[in-house]
C-alpha cells in the first residue's frame, strides 16, 4: 500500500501512528471475519431508518466493533456518520482508525474543547448526519453518562439511540472501562434500544434527574458489566 504524501512528510511519531492504525485495522478485519454477529430487534432498525438523524450512544468498553457495526447495519446509504473523539494523542489514533471506515470525527471531550465540539456535533445533526458518542469516555467513570450527552440532545432536539454489544466470549483489559475484546469465533449480539427523547430542564436539579434517567436506560441494556 502506498504511503500518503502527508504521512511521508510527517514526523516519526505521526508515521508510527499511521502504521499502527493500518496494522490494527487489518487485524480487526481478520477478527471480525471469524465472528458471528447477530442483530437483536431489526424492527427498531427499520424505525430508525425512517426517522431523522439520531445520536448513537454506546459505552466506551464496547467501542472496538462500532465501526464494523456502522458499516454492516447502520450506514445503509445515509450521510456520513460523525463520532466524537478526545483531543488527546489517543484521540488522534482513533480518528485515523475511524477514517478508514468512512466515519468523520469531531475532536473534544468533557475537559478539552468540549463546548465547541458539542456545537459542531449539533451542526452535523442539523445537516442530517448521525453522530456517535461514548457518554462515559474517554476517562470514565465506567457507565456514567457525562453531562455533554444530555446537553447535545437538548441543544439539537434529536433523540438518543442507545446501542450495546454483548459477547459470548471476550477478553477484558485492565483499563478503567474494562474494555471488551471478543475472542475469535465468538458470538456477538448487537442490541438497539428504543429512541430516547431527552426532556429540557429548567434548573440543575431537573438536568441531573434527566441525566440519571438516560443513564439507567442505557444500563438496562448491559448484560455483562
């Protein structure tokens, strides 16, 4: 594979990142080839296709197969999807990785460039693009929704679409989120929840109540924590 001119002229760390993403994406494709992926509740997928853009939400420790899920089940001729990644070096790697699957990125997090990133995501939603977020990423705590997700839903008026991946057999890393890596030839269940319309809040107490409600809806999908 020829090296893009921008990479050829890049610094050594940037070239390392390029090759790391390239090798990693090919390894993932080989792994995915061995997996048996099943969609749970295709009716909800059809309902989703009939509606406007949604905010896809999935826990950080299920992130590995999301690009594959996007290509196989969610893209379906719709405009390019956009995901939010952190503004860190790790976020650079993830952005390069997602680009290989045709997914755009907006850079930001709860601590860096968060407000600007949320406004940019809201703009993508207004233009008809689905966006994806890991509400507990990129540093946790695990399974705790950050306020930014609720703010984005309130700002854009778009529904959340909770999603989950469950594995018949998987390794768990020792990271803060207990990241899942499915074992070869395991079964994967892709679960789509019902769209969640986030209510507007008049004060911080109402906002926190809504945040917890969304969190509990997402947690109800999780079978292995």
